[in-house]
């Protein structure tokens, strides 16, 4: 098992963590909401635009994301869009 230390900030009652993202489209610090009930990590369309990820780089998924507001089409980043190695 590997130990990972990270900082948590509470915005209201919601816990956020700072993460360093590295991909072919973006590299830098981003704050992400910790949702322990989620089965996967998601980004909103405005986050994708902010991170300069071209929509054409994303692939449709088989299932939509379902929440309190209903369901929406979901896309995923292909495995080959991340950069390997140290930052």
C-alpha cells in the first residue's frame, strides 16, 4: 500500500482537494470535489473548456451520468491522452 498526502479545503461543507493534472492537453493545478458516493470522476463541459481539452479528444460512453437533475450524455478521456512519468 502506498501513502498519499494531500491538502483538503472545505468550501461550505464540501471537501475539495488540489490535484496536479498532466495530459497532452493540460498540465497544472485543479481543485476537485471529493464525492465519496461517485463511481467515477467527472468534469463538466465548462471544466473541459477551461482545461483546453478539445471535445474531439473525448469518446462517448455506453451509459449516461444519472443524478438528481436527470441523465446526461457522458464522454470519457481515452487512456492514451495522459502523459506518463514524473511532472
